[in-house]
C-alpha cells in the first residue's frame, strides 16, 4: 500500500474513532441523546467508507477498474475525502478514459496541498496532451471515413451514369426476331397475291350460283391460299413477338441515360392491316 493511501485509510479510521469518542459516564448515567445517536451514525458511515475504499483497492489490484471506481465513488460520497478522487482518476486513466481521469484529477488538484500542485499539474498537462491527440486522431479518422464514403458515392454515381440508359438486349433480340417473322409473313402474303390467278379470267358462276374455276388454275389457287394462310400466321405471331420485345426494352432498360452517349434503336412493327417503326434507346 502506498504512503498516500495508507494516510487516507488512517484518516478514515481516525474519523471513525473521533465519531465514537463518547464519555463513559454519559453512556452509563443517561440514555442515548440525539447527539450520541448522530455520532453513532457518523461512525457507521465512516466505517462503511473505509470498507468501500479497501474494496476498491482490492478490485483495482485485480484489474477490475470499473468495480474499483464504483466502490471509491461510494466511499467518497460517504466520507467526503478528496484524496479518493485521485484514486478514481487513476482507474479512469487505466481504462483509457482520459477526459474523465483529467476531470477527477483536476478536482483533487483543487483540494490538494500546495506541495503536490507541481506533480499534479504535470500529470494534468500530460492528460491534456493525450486528450488533444485522441481528438485529433478521431477527427482525422472521421475525415478519412467521410472522404472514402464520398469517393465511393461519386464512383457509384459515375458508374451508374456510364451504364445508365442501356437497352435491354434480350428485349431487342426478341423484338428483332418478331420483326423478321412479321416481315417474312408479309412477304408471303405478297407472293400469295401475285400467284393467285385473276378470278375473272379463270373462274365463272354456274347456274346454281356456285363459282367454278378451271382445273389448270386450281394448283395456283391452292398454293396462293396456303401461302396467304402461312403469311397471315407469321405476320400475327411476328407482330405479337415484336410488341413483347418492345415492352421488355421499355420496362427493363436502365434509367438515367448518359447525355454524352445517346443511342437509339429502330425495329419494324408490322401487324395485319398496318405497320410502322418501333424506336427506343437513350435520349
């Protein structure tokens, strides 16, 4: 045990004995007075303060600094001995809590005898240096973290800007395939129309109202009908497929286009009875 802590314990013990100093005659000749009862309470309080201080000493020696601080704070509240504040400061310093250590050491400096001021001032100055260094390191770390986050956000935005507005490739493929099928169907319809003989030249009306065509023209008529049927089916299927591809392009393409990299795509859109162009891209 250090000389200073031994002195503190002796002080606590002395105060306990002082509070217990009641004349023997008063104890035997009269019932306990209010003053006597108050001294008994002071004696118990100081005895508890001494017990708590020793408990804090034991916890501190075992490295349980949080428990030591708790015991010493209760001891200080009971005894009011400012020297305990130095022990609390030491425990906070061991925990790396420099600001709390500086606060308690400053409170002890205000009550300490002048002979100890120089040593205490030196300790407080070192704590101030550590606190300033810790704050500077914390500020530097926060700044570095913020700069790293800002850089990551900026890169993400630039990447999104570069990749933004790209057309959905599967949609373009589906739409293009549909357009090819529709064009093929339209071409077959045109061929069917060309191969179909003129009804006025090869067909006539019987007496019963039925249309009768020449046998020589029957093959061309059937071929024309077959081509027209296949062409209509392909035209409808291709048109539907083109629309599906267009919907995929519109709904799945990325947003936020790059204004410096504008691109467009055009695909034919053909349906029975009409047609047109389907356009999409980055604008």
